C-alpha cells in the first residue's frame, strides 16, 4: 500500500502545481475547500474508471490527455497574462464558475491510466484509489497554502505571475510528453 501512496504522490504533483497557481489567485478558503473536494473526487474515481475500462482506453488516454491538459493550462495562463497586461486585475474566472472541474478532470487522467495497471495487478482498487486520492488531496492543500503564502510576498501583478506559472506548466507538459 505504501507503493500505491507514493505513486499517488507522483501522480498528484501536477495537482500541487495547479493548486499552487490557484492559491496565487487569492481565492477564499471556502472556495479552496471546494477545489480540494473536486480534485479529490476525480483523483479517487479515475483509478476505478481505469480498472473498469481496461487497456483499450489506456492507449487512447495516454496519447490525448497530456495535450488536452496542456492546452487548457495554456489557454488559462494566456488569458491571465493578457488580462494582466490590460490592467484587468481580477482573477475571478479562476475561482468562480466551474473552470476547476475540467482542470481537475484533465489532471486526473494519469490516474485513469494507473487504474488499468491496478486492475492488471489485482490490487485492491478501492484502497488504492483512496490512497491515491489522499496523497493528491494532501498535495492540493499544500499547493493552495504555498500559493497563498507566495501571493502575500508578491501582491502586485500577481495575475501576471500566475499566468506565467500556468504557461510554464503547459510548456513542461508538452515538452515532457
């Protein structure tokens, strides 16, 4: 089970990166808990879905998911950067509405592929999904906390920093694939 938890930490690092960007945006803690809940849901459900779908879906997801995630991060990052350059200082579109749902979904697609492996290894799917979800939630909370702390030290033009951070994440996803 320790190996599954450690694997959950590895697959949850993208959640840490994204949640730290959301933490930079200054969203209130009540909204942050909603973000954590949405991320937790997808991180725990996707391994189970992966087991149910099997290897055929894994091949399709492995090819498409990184590009979809990178595209959405790039669009959000560029939008923040453009808004910052136009002196529109609000980042409400990051914290309001349901933009976080597709972000959480795309960030959890690696867990879908992991679920296929869990099924092949006959691991306890429910316990594995819980372990992966717990590690992802921990990293998400840590990312929101770190982003919020960094925001306090760089209060001016933080939307520009957040936009550049998200663009950097998108570029890393593209380059590393």
